[in-house]
């Protein structure tokens, strides 16, 4: 039997549709997303982390994920800036 590899940045549909995950598991998954994201996968990873964040039951639990979400947002901004073409100067 061959093993199917998921593409980088793959967000399983069941992670969004299965209902509220265990808060500790959701925090662990947000942390994992933070450390494994790349320039190519940041958009999908950020969307996935945001859905996990929304599933957390209270503000105290959400505040624990704050540092990872801020980090993902910063990476997204930096990588979006680096993808913009630079304007050429006239001489």
C-alpha cells in the first residue's frame, strides 16, 4: 500500500467542520502551525489557525494562543511585502 503525502499547507476539512476541538489540542495545533508555516503555506496556515482560535471556548484560553497568532500575522505581512514587485526608478 502506498502512503499518500499531503501537500504542504494542507488544511483538512474535518478540522474546520468537526466542531469544537479540545482547547489544549487546539492550542497545540496552533503552535505546530506557527513553527511549520512557510512563505508558500502562510495563507492556508493562517486561515486554519484562525478557525482553531475561533473554536476556543473563552478569552483566557484565546489569550494563550495570542503570541502564535501575532507571529503568524507578522510573517504574513512580511512575506506579502516581499512578494510585491518593486517600482523601477526613472533615470
